[in-house]
C-alpha cells in the first residue's frame, strides 16, 4: 500500500517551510551579526541559553492554552513574535548586543509557541504509517531552505557595505513570517479535549519503568550536542574564512547533502531499522569531528558538515518517530499528547542547557581554539550515549503494531 500525506499535512508542511526559510535567511547570520558587534563567545552562549530557557518554559506554560483552547493561535503568535524579534533587531542595530537576555527570551518564546503547536498538530494529522514520511519531508524542506536561504543571504551581505545587507535580510525574513501567518489560516482549527496536567512530565519521568524516562535520557543527550553546535559551527566557519559568503556556501553544500539524506530516509528508512540506523548515525556524527583535531579550517569544517548532513537523518528520525509513536500506544497517551510533547521539549532543553553551561564555563577564561575543538569532540560524542539510552526502547517499538 502506498503511504501518502493528507491535505492538512501538506499545508502544515508549507507553513513549516516558510518558517524554516525565514529562519535560514537570517538565523544563520544572526550570531555572526552579534559577534561583529562584540566578539565574545560567552555573550553568544548566554544569548543561546536565554533562548533555550524561554523555549522550555513556553512549552510548559503554553501547553494549557494549546490543549484547552486554540493551538492554531499559538502557532500564529509564535510566527508573529519571530517577525517582531527581527523588527527589534533591525531597530537596535549594533546595540542589540546590549539586550542579549530580553532578545533571547523573545526569540525563545516565539520558537516555543510555534513548535509546541506544530508538534501537537503534527501528531494529530499523522499516524505510525506515514510519520517517517512526514518527518522526511520536514527534513527535506529544511534542507531546501538551508540551500537557498544562507547562500542568498551570504551573497547579499558580502556585496553590501556596513550592515546594509543584514538589514535587508532581516527585513525579508520579517515579510516571510507575515506570509506564514497568512498561510496558517488555511489550517483547520483542531478539536480540543481534556484538562492540561501541569505535573504530567515530572510524573512520567519519576516512574522507574516508564519508557518516557528512557526517551528523556536520549533526548537529553541529543540536546547536549545541538545546544552548542547550533551556533558555534557557523561562527567557526565565519572565523576561519572571515566571509559571510563562505558561510552561506558552507550551508548550501551541507544542506544539499542533507536534502538527499532526508529524501532517502523518508523513502527507505523503515521502523524496523531504527536502532541500527541510529547507532550508525551517532557513530558517523562523532567520527566526522576528528579531522578538527588536526586543524580547524574551512575544509575540515566542511568534512564535518557533510558527514553530519549524511548522518543526522539516521540519528534524529528514530528519536522523533519513536517518541510520537509512544503517544499513540494507548487512548490515555493520546489524551495526554500535549503534556508528552512538553515532556520531550523539557528533556531537550535540559540537555541543551547542560551543553551550553559547559560551553560558557569553558570560554569564560579566554579559550584557545584547541580547547574549543576538544569541547566540540566531547559534546559530539553525546549522540552515542543517546543511542545507548534508546536502543532497548527502539527495539521494543520496532515490534509494535501500527497505531494512531
């Protein structure tokens, strides 16, 4: 039987694609923009940490509105706040570095509102049969926007003097966020049911035999890597080349590879291969970092970027799909889907905060590039621990019958 996606799934992918495009245009260069105003690793660490705190708290607090009221309004508000964030950065210019915490919190709130609504709606309009296909398309669209957005931004920023290019790119992102809000009105208002249980994530994580505790450890390990890698790798590419265009080129190449990887994963990566695939992906994610021990150059960073683009679908798709499959294993879990989405994000947030704390402590005392490289290797090993935590759970879910 051919696996397909419904009209609402395609519309949700469209909104996600626009949101990703706006983020790819500006988000790739946001930290470089801040760095050029104040070259301070710790400042970027605090900016990212404030985002992650806001994302986790927004997931937890907004869960009540998403479950009991209108999840579409949360998705639209998150998109609108992202546009407002870039509008404030445009207004503040180089003085944005003086407002790191408020700006980080605003961006985190916008991302939290968008992603809690997106994840809940995604669960409701997919099932175990087409979830990997949907995830593959999400990765595919992310890769396509990653090809177009940063390359175009890098080209514009490089060709324009001063910060004119940055202002233009931030303005374009603002317009795309507005378009995404308009598109979201074509998504049907989802039914709401039940009462939000504030303590449910903690209850699940406190149960010794709960599969959510196992998943939580895997997500923590994933977050420890991505919290730092999300901004540090792009910054290292810029520092190695001193050209925004080269950073755009780096993103173009790695995203092109990721596009093929996600397309292949969406087409051929079946649930029964999740455990083996996740292990192979985690191993590759670590191995491709080793050339950085020789020298941090554009070439070694590109090797890391291409290898990560190949491996990431193998690693991350089993993690995502297994978690959402667990939500569909019983009527009780389906009823608690919002709380379980919050649980996922809180575990990721705690992992990201852990990684970022290690990063900030490392860079407080004038770090060397060698020290940063070893930090990257240590955090880059965390996906292997994620697989160790997840392997038994993946083996169990591989044998389950398909369910909602």
